[in-house]
C-alpha cells in the first residue's frame, strides 16, 4: 500500500533517476577495470621510479588516487541507497525484473560504506610500493622551508650572473614542477592503503610523517576535503600493534596545527619576492625564457601549490592560529603568476626557436649515442628509439619562422609505451638498468612540450580554476586587496583569474560549461565594476578637495583681506590687537617637510596604484566574452560627473537658492582639470566623457531623464528673477547693464545684479552652451509674451 504511490510515478522515477543510477554503474565498472589493471601490473612485476619512468609512475599513482577519491566521494552521497533502491523498484514494476546490474551495485554500496577500510583489505596483495618509495628523491627536497629556499637562492636568475645563459638542467625535469599537492595525496592515501610498510621501512615512515606535518586536509575534488589525521587515526586504531603509528599521527597533527600555517606563510612571502624578480628580469630580457623555462614553470607550480593550500586550509583549520590563514598580500603573488603566464604566451615563439635548436642540435645527438651504446636493444624498442632521433634531427628554426604547428604528442605517447615495454620484469631491455636513458628521455619530453604544448603546460602548473568553487573566499580576498592601498595595484589579478575557470570543465560533462561560464562572467564583471567604483570615489574625493581650493580664489573672498588692509592704520592708532592673519590661498603647496603627507597626497597615491591595475591589460577574454577594464572606469566617470555638475548648482526648490553661474563655472573647471589628469594614469579618452556629459547638460533633460543645469537655471531665472521683475521688486539698470533690487518692505533673499550682470551672463552662456541658451531664451520669450498678452 505504501508503495502504491510509486506505481503511478514509476515512469517519472525511471526517467529522473536513470542518470544517477547509471553514474553509479559507471563507478562500479571503473572499479572493476582498476582492480583488473592493478592485478596485471602486479603479475608483470612492473618497475616504478618517478625519476626514471616518470609518466608510467605518475599515471599509476594518479590512477590509485582517482580510484580512492571516487570511492570516498561515493560514500559521502547520503541518498545513494535510496536512489538505486527506488530506481530498481520502478524498473521491476515496469519490466517485471530487476536491473541486471542491481545486485552487484547494491553489494558495492554496502561493501564501501567505510571505503578506506575496505580498500586497505583490497590492497594487501598490492603492497610493493616502489612507486611511493621513489618519491624520497623528490618530495623531501620539494617540501623545504622558506629559509632553505632563500639560502639556495631558488628561482633566482641574477644570483649567479656567469651562468645566466646556461640552460636550467635537472636529472628529474618533470619532477621539478610536479604538484606538491599531488605528491602529498599519493603519499598519504598510498601509505594508508599499504600501511604495512610503515612498520618495516624507515624511508616510507619519513615520507609519511613529512606529509602529515605539512597539511591538515587534502582536496578530494574541488572544494570537497579529506581530514587526514582523524581519518588515519580512526583506521589504525582497530589494528593490533599500531599504537606507535597512532602516536606518530597525533604528533604530526600537533606539528601541522602549530607550524604548518607559519611555514606556508613564509613560503608565500619568499615566492612573492622570487616571482617579482623573475617576472622583472624576463620582461627586460625575454630571451632568457629559453634557457630558464624550467624556472618559470617551477615558480608557477610552487606558487599555485601555496595558494591552493591556503584556500583549502583557511576554511578547515582550528581558529586559534587564524592569522596564518589570512593573507592580505595574496593578490601580489597571483599577479606575478599572471605576469609570468603572460610572458610565456607573448614570447612563445622565442621559446620554440630555442628548444627546436636544442632538440635537433643536442638532444638528438646525445640520445643517438645512448642508443648506440645499449648492449641489448630489441627490434620494437630500436624502431621507437630511431623514430625519436629522426623526429628531432628533422627540426629546424625555419619551421618556427614559417609559423608551422608542431605536434609531438605521438612521440610522447611512444615514450610512454616504451616505458611500459621496458619496465616489466622479463623485458630484454630493462629501464631499471638504463636509468640514464630514462632521465635523458624525460628531459627530451620536457623540451618537446616547450615547443608544442606551452598552453597545456601553463594549465598544468598554474591553473587556479579552483577559485570558482571558493567564491566566498575569492570575493573576500578581493575586498581585502582593495582596502589595502599597497595591494590595490594588484587587484587586476582577480578578474584575470576568472579566465582560468573554463579549464576546470571537462568534455565528458558539457552541461557544466554554462554554469561555470556564467559564474566566471558574473565574478569578472563584479570585480571590474568594484575597481572602477573605487577609482571613481577616489577621483570624486580629489575633485572635492580641488573645488574647495579653487573656491578660495573667488573674488568674494578677497574682500576681507582688503578691509583688513584698510583698517590696519586705524587699528594701529587705537592700539587694539588686530584680527589674526588669514591664511592666503596656496599655503597648502608650501612644504616645510617631505614627511608630512596631506590627504590629497594619499588620494593621489591610492589612485595611481589602482589605475595601474585598471590600465594593466587593454582587454581580457572570459568564456568568449571580451571585457575592457578602462570602459568600466569611463562609464562610472560619466555618471559621477553628471551628478556632480547638477549637485554643484546647489539648487534648493524650497528657498529658491541657486549657485551663481560664475561660481559653478569655476567648480566645473576645477573638476574637469582633475578628470583631465586621469589620462596620465589610464589610457582613456576624457574628452569623450566631457563631450557626452556637457552636451547632455545643454538639453532640458539628460539621457536618464534627469533634470540638467539648463532646466534648473531656466526654472530659477523664470520662476524667481522674472517673477520679482513682474512684481516690481526688481528693475533693469541700463548704466550697469544688469537687473538691480529696488528698495521694498520685504527684503529679497538674493541680490539680482549678482545673477544678471555681464560676467554672470557670460558664465551662464558658457555653461549652457548655444542649445541651452536657445532653450532659456525661448522659455523667456514665451513667459514675456504671455505677460504682454495679459497686459493687453
């Protein structure tokens, strides 16, 4: 009876749950294939060493981590049992039988209730962890403190000028820019699954402890995290004789909580200066991108790891050490990463020329010698090796100059195949005995990537699309950056990061593209808008200060000075103390001390910093949309200038007060002078802003339907001045060529000649322009003619 409702809905249930159900089936099939492949690898006794057969080892470790992550994520889906149960019930109702995958799927869901525990049992036969042990050559050397980096002068091109042109070399090229994050995942999950070796191998134990001390949580997928210490402790607590391991975990947890934050903070501090130096040297000498390409990708990879570490831990750390997880200078690090990425994209052909010559002139020769000296070389391996040498020998600089598109994917795939052939136990040519060949080929593969895969290399080493899933933290970092004047020059890094977002989409999940694309557009738009608003507010503050200063120069303010001078003699005679001397305009420009910083100085500094950011790129493309940062500033300035002009008329309808045209003109000129100076900071056309705004002010209403100075002054002259003329309180005085107040019982609130003499009329006509004066005179004539009609 309870299921009767489902009977009616069965077709809807099948339709809506099919996608989820068959995703679970895919997971199960993937698991079957992984288990089969791991068994095959064990049977073949494959040799793994990250420093020799890099691609094979990396992909093997990645496979295990993908499998582990997938099973953990599966166990986190709370409705998993309900989904497959409901789908199967609807399937039975419709087809009269269970889905054929259902029994195995149900069993898998039950088995992997505690995924890591189940997988620890599964991995007992796969306990030879040579791949992980080989990380002892790489991981400890990569996981160093900032002081050790500093002492080694890591990433510095200028520390040893004599070797500046020498190519940056290493026996383990691809390991140099391998993600530290990935290595920590390999080590932690690897040793949880094959925990037996921790008791017997000191190397394994050292790697495990080092990784446990560096982080508190790992990223499973995007913003899904895995808390390492608690999970490991819960798993080991049930194993007899593991008290020592549990104590290790607790000690490492203490170390991670108390020291990891400060260690990573110091690393970020070092990387800021190292990347700045690297970016500055390369912008001056882009030719160094050839020999020092490895440094660029190392720098990007190190910085990316530190940023992702901070992002992940800021939300998932005990709050007692919160200061280590708030980095107000993160924008600077991201900015220098973007600068290095821009150099690589801009000078790609420079790097191509260098590495094409390197491959044909050096790598091909060395590889040929190595192959000739091999004692045994079976036919298949020999054919592949010869094709490598031939491919490299045939390269020439002319191909780069002709803009030919290179593609070495086939060669890289052949090397991957060769690693597989030569790493199994019974191989006649064993890579384990010819390490030099492996190291040489790893170097060659890096060189080929410098020719045909620069964009892919940038994504691999510096992709920060993870920010897409930490949008709250992302926006908070941006706000902190704008609030700190010294960091605002790097604020463009945030809109530029939005260009990364599309690289986290996958061709197998196209429906995500729109969602992620829209998020990248809205964030980029918001960041650029906020930057333009901030710049506009600074400009407005500067304009206000300048208007105050120019106001001090108005003729009306000199009356006091004149009266003081006239009264001085009489004051001397009477012996009374005179009034204190008034400060003359311009005093603010006399600096007695350089250290005294005025408010105006601070505003100009803040503005120049922010404008550097707005002017940094002419435009940027985010998900096939082009953004132009300067246009945001232009449109904000237009809106603000319009509001300011109308505001400066100080029109008050209740008291019928309005600013004198000459005073308004002075303020508008001061405002325009400041706006004109913006062209010194940003390449925008201020004349266009003036034309748009001032032309609109000559019309009755502006483009937004708001009143303009034309309509305000027309109203005032007609409603206030002309009405008093009609009432006989004001008359025209030909000698002064102005209207003057006549003596009446009720004093008028304004002096007519101050608004109607020749100088005021000139100022008014300059403000309103020919269109505005035409509108004023037509309104005036209409009023006068209607009054004449009344008289008749």
